[in-house]
C-alpha cells in the first residue's frame, strides 16, 4: 500500500513538472512592435528608502541680506548661491524654477553642454538656454552629460538600472559624469 501511495505521488509530481500546453509552446509567433519615442512609455520607478527628516540643504530659516525676489507667475523665487527658494510656513524651501523662468545672470558659473548641436547651460540641477541677453529654464535634454549632481539628487531603481532623480529628470552614472536618460511626467 505504501508503494502505491509513493508511486502516485511521484507520478503526480512528474505531471506537475511537465508543461501544460506542450504543443502550444512549440507554435508561438513573435510580433515586432515599433516604439514611437516621441511619446514616452510610463515606467515603473522604485525609489530607494528616503529619510523623512527635513534636510538642512533644502530649507533656510532666513535669507541672506540683500536677497531680492524674482517673480514668475505670481510666485516669488529667491536666488541664493545659484539655488532657488520659495517661502513656505515661515521657512524658505529649496525648489527648482519652472520651465520658462528667465534670469539675466546666473549666480554660479554654468557648465556648457551641447546636445544635438544645440548649446545648453547647466547649473545646480537646472538646464538653461540662451534667449537674447537672458537665460531661460528648459527641460533637461536627454543625452546630456553633466559633471556632477547636487545633493538633492534622489537615488532610485529605473527598470533595474541604478539611477538618480533630480528636477523631473533621470540620470545614470557614466565614466565622465551623469547622463540624462529620461524625463519624468509632471503629475
């Protein structure tokens, strides 16, 4: 009787290991889909564990003397050392200026980056183009390589690739700096 139970269990185990659709697997067809790169595919972004405490580099209790606000779309941006802050609940919180924001001069020496023969200027996590005598904030150009990222860059897992998120752009580390590999949708 024990042998029958053992044989039935072994037979059941063998049947479970065999593929259920043996002939269907042999006759699969492959469909090639052409991807339109103009409309980016939504990707799963897994951010690494973040600390909840307030970081010192993200807020200021008070602005340096002589700091003047730059108003854009009824929001006052305060430039301090090449970074921008907005007033919120009694402190000044680090933010990135929106696309279209213009300044006459940059407080920090920018890095010139050329992508597809078009020049961009990069400073403190923000990309600019030259519009006459002013610098205008633009989206990060995919393919741009910058020498370093500010401390605000957040590590994340981007489809299995170790990457960083900064100012709605995803960067991966390369030999000579960090390359913009994709842009995040603004929700």
